[in-house]
């Protein structure tokens, strides 16, 4: 029959907020499915036992005390960048220039160390490093921010482009300062004098960035939730019109918040040069400026949840490289596993926010559309329940 | 007209969005060689109904019959296949492409630009369009863009044309041109549906008028045999006995003096044209007008959210008779001068509230600056206020920490009005304060406005329901096309007179 009812195969409906246990449940299911898919893939491609692979992953991240410290240090750096980006994101300012802002801070810190090594006392240099790197990061964010505030330019493009400028600038200075000449590298800065090396609390060189990250997590939570600035950021993120209506100076808040974002990125640059690496390379940030975007989004801008999401990313990252070495498979394989797990975790957000209603046969379809009316209509109430149950199954 | 063939027949079509019943069992016939005007108040479901023909929505229930056969329109492509073309209120064109490129965009087969161009020129000649096929969209005026949209539809051999408020953005001369084209199409046997709010245009152009009210089909009138009065009555429905109290103005004194206020929108349209009037304390000033006649810009200009042209003046007159010029000042500056304005904007969630925030956070939107420890927000008072508003105005909500976007329209409005009134304003500006509210909530809002009036507040009430405006306002300012069409006394005003003022400047025939 040509005239047969031809409905779209399924349609998607936005759902009300799920109760916490349900949304957590969906996430857990997603992770389990991801692990199963990875397991199948592992066995199919390499013939290895998937449980061994997962065990190795865990070992890679937390196998030894040293490995755990490394994991925590990486976690703290990623977390810090994510925290830095969060205020901007919450304001709906898509700052994807974290990479460049960190590099700017790192460059400023390195410049202080290299140029002033023998000239002024160490504490002054450290102080200068702190100030200049914060300013450098903020400045790198200030340029796109002011463009957005004044001319309403697209911040996604401008922050991204600033990344490349920062990379090239760092490349230029590395050649200028290279040690030894012709190597194209800087090497350990102030290796002998340790000028400008930040303190290692309790002699542990990993601890400083961890402490800074912990402190800033708490401060950021308070800043976003309990301060007037945080409130303004949230209003502006909700609607620019509403912000204007409330008398918020939109341009001012954009510049202030984005500069704060950049300044925190600058702090990360300082930590990378002054504490973690003691050197400067163009790849010192290693794409974490972009990974942080994902961390921040996954946590829905909640600083405490961000600890978990950045832990997840770092765990996968370190675990994956452990697989690569101990199973002798190539790096791409471990990247595949990380990719699959992330795909499921991010993908399940869709099912938390939306409900998919599949096409029923036509009799049921009408019941389904009448669902809302059925509340007043008692005869259809029973059928309605039946379809509701089916829907639940469909989602799974 | 009996010999006319039915082009499209809608049978018991219903569509629901969540809790909103946009269309409920609408049955409507559209004939070839006829222009049908679709009439109804805002939110009566005109656009939704037409979008179902255009394939943007799929009806929940009911049938669409085209040329005697049931048609399933699941997407815009199906819609084209059946010869239906819709020109939307907001144009859907690609700015950087030329007219020709836009017109052939999305069609299957080879991009035969040359042949396409020839065909476009042919269509333009046939119906008398004025269009340069090689002009880029971004170089075009609004009316030219509309022409591209119409030609696009004709290029796809549409025999059923739907135009959603086509004249809203056009100058009178452009409207005349458009109408001539539409008449030619009608003579060519095409079925045309035009959605509009402007009754005199309906009279001038259409053969028949179909009226929708609150998603329901009310009836069809033959344009020649009806009057504007009859159409309005059908549109608004029987006037429910709204027992709206109207206390006498309390010691009215000039509070705000608006003089020569003009506003030009970003795309160069004159939204307000030399508007002058007074707002008095202890009085409700109603503002009537067809939607989009400058009411929004007027309130926003007074509230300091709208750029005004040079020469505009808005003067605030204090209790002691002191005068302050406040035109061009942002809301913050005005409030720092000690002038307390409250403003209930038309776009509740887009301007008055933040949808993702809970009621408490929304309560402090306009007052968060001055309270609490410097730097930190203070939520104790807003929480108390939120509780009060929820209790006193019977807001239906799971709690005061529920994001406001999850409340229904009426409850959102109560939250907004509650907050604005709580700030003890001197001037209360409201735009469509009862839109989407049921009778009881509406009456509650009227009551609140009257209480404010009794306190000596200068209340401005922009409304769409004439009965309400006539029952509530002390004076009514009628706007038409961005100009003041007349200011009349609310107690002696006649609905007919207001209707005429709304559609024609000065109200003369």
C-alpha cells in the first residue's frame, strides 16, 4: 500500500533531569559496555587476555609508589589547566587557548631564570617568575577577550590562533637560548645553581603542583559558587540579555574572567618550568590545553568532579602507555582503547539528557503520541504504562 | 467559488509540545486559486500548523490530504514533493551565496547554474519579481531576501505557498509589490496561505479567513462578507467576564516624560518613530498595538537596554519634582541614581531570568550587588524572598532550588513578577505580563499591578488582550508601526476605536 503510514524511525525527546542514581547508573553501564567492547577488540586483534590488559593498565597508573606519584603529578597539572579554563567556559566563552596561555606563562618563567640567573638573588627571581608568568598567561588571554568584548569576534578562532603564536614564540626563544649551541634545546635550566627552582615541599618534587592544584580546586569552587564574580559569570553564561538586564557590564566581566582563566594557565606554565620539568620545550603542555576542555565539560564545570574526570583521563593515558610497552603492541592500539572508553563515557551523556522514542507499530504509535493526554484519560493510562516500560528497555 | 479545487485538506491535525497543546484537531481546507489568511493571536498555533505542512514537524494525530490522497510529510523534502513551499518569518538563506545558488541549493542532480538562472529570470518575468539572480544575499535588503525565498519556492514548482508573516518586515511600498505578485500567483491557480496579524492586509488581499484560537480551529469566513470587528471577535473569543478591578488613580503626578523617542534596529529598521508621552505615578498606562509595533523597544529604551537615536529624551521626575535625564543610561547607572525601576520583559527566560539557575539565584539577579560581605553573594534574603514569592503567588514548583526553566510558563512569570514587585519600585514596566497564564494567574497579576498602582507606583502594562487593556488601564497608549497612534482614556475607550488605532495611524479610515 502506497499510503501506508510512514513515520520517522525514531525521534528524540529532551528529558527532565534524571535522579542522581539513574544518571550514575547510565554512566556505570557505559563504562562496563566500553570495557566489554575493548575486551572483544583486544582478543580479536592481539589474542591477549583482556583481563591481563586491564590489569596492566592499572599497574601502569598505580603499580608502584613512584608510578602513583607520577600519575598524581600529571593529574594535578591537567586538573589545574581544567580549573583555569572553567570560569571562561561557564561564561560560554570558548577558551581553547589554554595551550598557548600555559606556554606564555612557561616562557615568562624560563626567561626570568635564564636572563637573571647570576644577576639578582634567588628569592627575587622566584617572585619575578611568579608575577611575570601570571601576567604572561593573562595577557595571552586578554587579547582574545578584549576583541570579543569590543568587537564581538569569535573567541574560538582567536584563542586557537594564539596557541600557534605562543608555540612559535617559544620555538624562537629556544633557539636563542639553546644549550649547548646547535642542539636546538635548552636543557635543564640553572642546572647547577638551581636558581628559580621552586621549593619541593617535604623534599618531594611532585608535591608542589599537587598542593597548588588542591588549593585552587577549593578556591575555584568557592569562587564560582559563593562570590559575586561567580554569580555574574553564571548569569552571563545563561544569557547575555539577562546579564545586561541585571546591570552587569558584559564586556568588563568577559575581560576579567578570561584574564583570570589565562592567569591560572600562567601559573601552570610556572609550575611546569619551575617545578616539574625545569626546562622549556614547545611541547611542554603536550595538548593538555585541549584535553582540559574535555575534563571541564565532562565535570559540568564542577571543580570537585573535575578531580575525577581528570583522574580518568590521566589513568587512561598512563595505563595505555603501560599496555603499549608491556604487551609490545604499538601505541596506536592503546590509543584505540582509550578512545573507545572515552567514546562511551562521553556518548552516554546523550542518553542522560535525551530519551529516544522508537517507532512502534501504528496502533501503539498513536497511544504513544496520546501519552501526555492519557494523564487525563484513564482508559489509556494502562496502555501508557506499557509503552513507558518499553521505552525504558529501548534506552538500555 | 464552489468550482475551486481543494489543494490541501487538514483533517483533525493535532500537535503537542510537552505540556503545550499547539494544535488540537484542526481541520482546514486550502483551495487552489485562492488566498487564505490564517488569523489568530500569538501562540494560537498558526505557525505550528503550517510547519507541519512544510515538513518541519510531524503531526501527532490527524491526516493531511493533498489532491485527494493522504500525504505523509516527514521532512521538508517530502513537502517539496507535494508542491508545498513555505516562506518562513526568519529567512533561511546562505549569506555568501548568490540568489541563484541559494535557489538551487539542496536540489538533486547537476548544478546547472546557467539553466537555473534562465528559469529564475523566466519566473521573475512571469510574476513580476524584481530580482538580480547574481546578487549575493548579504548585499540584499530584507525585501529582496524575501523575493529570493519566494522564487526559491516557485522554482521547485510549488503549487501551494505558505507565507509566515511576510509583511512584518516590509515597508508599505514593498508590501504593495508583494501583494501584486501574490495576486498574480493566485490568478495562476496556486493556493496561497498567508499568516498575518494585520487585519487591514487580510481585508485587502485574502479571499477567505481561517481563524485559530488556542490551537483550535474556530471557523472560516469569506473576507468580503466579514468585518474587522467580526474577525477580532473570533480571534479573541467570547470575552470572558474578567472582573478586573480598576481603582481610581492615586494622586497621579508626572513620573516619566518621554519625548521624541526614536529607535533604529541593527538592520536599519525604524522601530520607534518620534514617540512622546507621559507616565504618571499611581496609574496604569496600558500600551496596545499589534505585536512588533515597537512595544518591546519602547520598554527596553525606558529601562536603559536599548540604544536610542539622538534627540530622544526620557526624563524621570522625582517625588520632589526634581528632573533627571535618563536616556541612554544603563540599568545600573539608573539604579545608582536612586531611581528604582522594575521591568518584567517579554522574553522571560531570555532576559528576565536565567533558566538554568534556581529560584533563589534568580531572586537576587537585580539586587546581588548591594547585599552581603563585599565580594561574596548573600543568599539568605533571596531564599526568604523565594519562599515568600512561592507561597504568596502559589508558584507550582518542587522547591525553591529548582531551575526556573523547568517550571511552566505561568509559574516562571510569577517568579519574575514577584521579584520585580518585591524591589518596591517607583516605576513598574511590564511586557505581556500575563502571556501564557491561565485566567486565575492572570487575575492575580492584575491584582498585583493594582496594588502597586495604589501604592503610587507608575505602572506600564503592555498587553495584547484588548479586553484586559480596556478593563485595567487608566489610559491607553495605542501604537502602530512604531508611532503613537493615539492616547485614550481607558474608562471611556471603545474596543473598536482601539482596534482601528492599532491598524491605522490616527484611526481614520
